[in-house]
């Protein structure tokens, strides 16, 4: 291999920052033959770094708990809908108005019947008072006649006539008392009917039972929904959740309480935790369903699509770029740098979900120097030119491997 002369200038470059290592330094080369160009490789040090085991998933935002606002027990056509789906509403806020013309007419009739019943009560009360006074008057007369009869100064016939009159007046009083009771009962029924129609009139306006977000509106203006049908659906507060589909190969890695990062298509990020996991019915084909909860105040709405990262573990590991790996017979290798030379070393590795990095399981010890980005022309036992070990000066550097193309 041809040797080269080293120039004196030093420039700074940025090396692939997979491990968060700072900028490295490179040595600028000058060559005896200007047509010879160096093949430059980057070296890095295998430091332990904190990583997250992540399961990726996609899904949508759904209500956590649904409150249904039903059509009242008095059918009427919808005249106004005052909210929209996704809108945040306060407790007691008017949601919809129904046509109330028929109900208002019913209320007028009920109030007229109540007024009539109240008049009947007043008349019956007066007649009872008259009958009661008559009974009292006749009884006083009867007592006077009985006193005279005892003294022998009054006829027995007159006494008997007065006794019968008293009895008739008592019967009349009892009849008037019954009439008053019936009138009062009719008035009570009329009062109940008025209250009932007033309730119906009140129910022609639908109000939010709680503070929350409207998720569904199942009513149309001019159409009378069936009594009892849910015309609004809403959440209590901002209680939403994300429903995620997870591939069957990964769902077993997910646990309740795991941290989750969610992103919407607009780039909004929300932090949550796993609430529950529903395994697939068929682990070979079906997706697992993972339910994720997140706190209120996020501004999300039901139906929004999200992508998610489920953080299943946090641990230390050696991570290298995919560019550091190359095929070896029967496995995967990486070039370690030992005494300034490349040493092809078999490693056990797992490609990470980002597709750009790999975790080294075995074969590359911590703090070892390795080639992180290399030419495909690099071979085992190459001598690295202008290489300084990261341990030599405490400054991590790149190395240049120099060779002429006609040497290969």
C-alpha cells in the first residue's frame, strides 16, 4: 500500500451522532500523487447509552365514557341545534330547541281547566259554609223549642218539625262537604296537569347535563326523533382515550401503565399511559387492541388519527449505526480498531425499529473503538493512516484509510 504525506491543517467535521458523541476532528491529507484520493472512514467508541424499547402503533382517539342525551317523553320536531360535533360545552348549556307551539296550546288548556276547578272549589266552599251556618241555626232553634217543651209552653208538633229540619240541614251540609272534596280533587288533578305540561314545555329545550365535549349529534332540524332516542352523545369532561392497533408479534411486550407518546397528523404530541390490552383472537393474523389514557386539557377530539410509541422499557445498551455492520460468513460483523488496524469482528446485533441503528448484543465490548462509517472497499487488517486512538488524547477523532485504486 502506498504511503502518503500528512499535511498540518486540522479541520472540524461532524460524525454520525448515534451515541450522542460530540463533533470529531479530521486530519486533512495532502498526497504525492494528486490523482490519489483517500478513502475516509469514521470511527467511534462503543459507549453504553440509555435507550428506550419502543413498540410502534397506529389508531384513533375515542371517548373514554359516553353520556347519552335522550329525546324527551314528548315528541316534537327539532327547531334549532345550537352546538356542533367536537364542541366543548358547559353544564346547563342549551344544546337544542324543539317546536313548542303544540305544547304551549296544551298548557293554555290545562291552565284554563285549573282556573275552572279553582272556581268550583270556591263555590263549593261557600255553599258548605252556608249549609254549616244553617245547621247551627236550626240546632239553636231546636234547643230553644226543647226548653219550651219541657216547660209545657210549646207544642210537640213544632218541636218535631224543627228536629227534621235539623236532620235535613245536616244532610245538606254533608252533601256540600262532598262537593267541596270533589272540587278540590279536580283542582289537584288540574294542577298536576299544568305542572306536567310545564315540564313538557321545559323539555322542548335540551341542556347539557355535564361539562364535556359533544361527540355525536343524531338529530335533524324539522324532524321529530323517537322518544327515548339518543340525540346527543358527549363525554363527561375531556375524557378521551386512544385505541391503538398493535401487531401480534409485539403486543406481549406492552404492559399496563407503560408510557405512550402520541402524535396527530398535525404534529401535536400528547403523553399518555396504557390503560388496558386486549390480546388478538388469532395471534397469527389479528391485531391486539391497546387502550391509552391521557389527561384532560390536551385539545384532542374524538375521531382524530394518531401514531404512537409505546415505551416498554428503558435500559443501557451499545447502539451502532447500520453503516457499521457488514456481512460475515454465517453472521454479521463490525470492524474494531485495534493498534491502528481494522479487525473484522463477528457480533450479535438487532436492528432497531428506526431502521438506521442496531443494538449490539455481544461481540463489541464497551469503550471499544470501531469503524462506524466505512467504504465498501474496506477490508480486514487495513492500516489506518493518521489515526489517533480516542484514548490517546481524550479527543475523539476520525481516521483516514489511504489506498490507491490500482492497489485493489
